[in-house]
């Protein structure tokens, strides 16, 4: 168990690089459109290399063929699950510290419930109690760093992350529903979708039209070399390294309690993002209100994940 938790924490450390580097690029004047779009350009390049090395050229060709066969579906799913999700996170980095965005992002676990309910799932009532605890904690964190409250500034920092928290699970759920034969989506029951990196590549390719349209509509100034380098680091550290470590930890878990422990380690992104900003950006320590919010988020997520995994174990 200790080894799994350690592996999960290391993945949380690498995931947190997203929030720190996005904030860094924002403070250096880099436009959020490039911070978002360039990440997925690099993600596609890195994934093509990794898949080619570990699965072979035939798999790469098969994936590209699968994308072309269902290009409209992948464009919709990728634009929502990757495009809207990450564009909103990068936009928020202009108005809120990275650790605050990381804390708000924990709402995606709750948002996933609403997405699943939209597709006909139901959940025990106690889950909503734990969800409320997390929401209260996130609210305390988001208001803790505001000295003079301006609703518009607050909304620009918090609301986009809230919307992103719904976009990410919705886009991923579209893939799951399609794989399992939802009547409103094309049937894509390919063994290629059993591999997480293959799905990420297909969704990343699907997001490309979104990024092209976004760049053309907003017409941001050209990115600096520093911003290009930082987005490549986000793609490498968060997109590849963190994802690999997290999936490895989940794969090595053999019980529901071990799965719950691994999932719970992802809340460490908040602390790692805070430490990263303190170390590299000179961010001050959070005040008492923020710490109370962080504690509530951890408590709510801990109960939430534990009982969700316990419920899955009972049904299994």
C-alpha cells in the first residue's frame, strides 16, 4: 500500500506542474490561447513517438485510420473533453493562482457524478453530503486570496474552472458511451481503446480543429520561445509522465481500498501546486481560511473516493 501511495503522490507532483507552469506563463505575459493549444500539439507529437516505440507502427496507422473513420465524433469529444476543458483552465490562470485553480479543479470528481447522471446513472445520497463538503472547501479557497472583492475578477478565476470540471469527464464519457454502443453515438468498439494513451491521442487529434478555430478567432500575439518550452514541459510532465505513473499505480492496486488510496493521492496536486508557486513564483502562504478550505476538500474527497470504491467492490 505504501508503494502505491508513493507512486500516486509522485504522479500528483507531476500533474501539479500544469497549474504552476500555466501561472508562470501568464505572469510572464504569455497568452493563454498558446498555453492551451501548444500543449496538445506537443502531446500529439510525444504520444505518436511513445506509441510507435511501444506498440509499433501498425498501431499508429490503425489509430489514424480509426480517427479518420469517425472524425466527427472525435472532433466533438476532443473539443469538449480536451479543447474546452484546457482552454478554460489556461484562461483562469490569468486571474487566479495555480494552487487555487488546482483546488477548484478537484470539483471534477463531483462534476463526473452529474455527467454520469446525465447518462442515466444513480448514486447513494451520502455521496452528495461529501460533495457539499468539497464545494464549501473550494469556495473558501477561492475567496481566501481576494483582498478587495470584485465579482467579475472572481468569476474569471473560478467559473471557467468549474465549467472545465464538467467538460473533461463529459468528453471522456462520450468515448465510453460510444465504445459500449450508445444509440446516439457511432459504435466504436475497437480493442485500441483499451489503451489509455491511444484514447488520449485520438481525443488530442480531435481537439485540433478547436484549437485552430480558437487561434484564428482570438488572433493572439506570437508566443515566446519560453512559452513554447514551458508548454512542451507541461505536455511531457503532466501529459505523459504523470499519466503513466498514475495508471501504473492503479494497475498495481488489487483491492478497492488500494484503488481508493491511489485516487485520493491526486488531491495532493493542491499542495504540490502551492509549494511550486511558493518556490518558483514567490507566492505567500495561504491564510487560515484557505487552509480550512484545503482541509475540507481533502476530507470530502477522502470520504467520496472511499465510499465510491467500496460501492464498486460490493457490486463486483
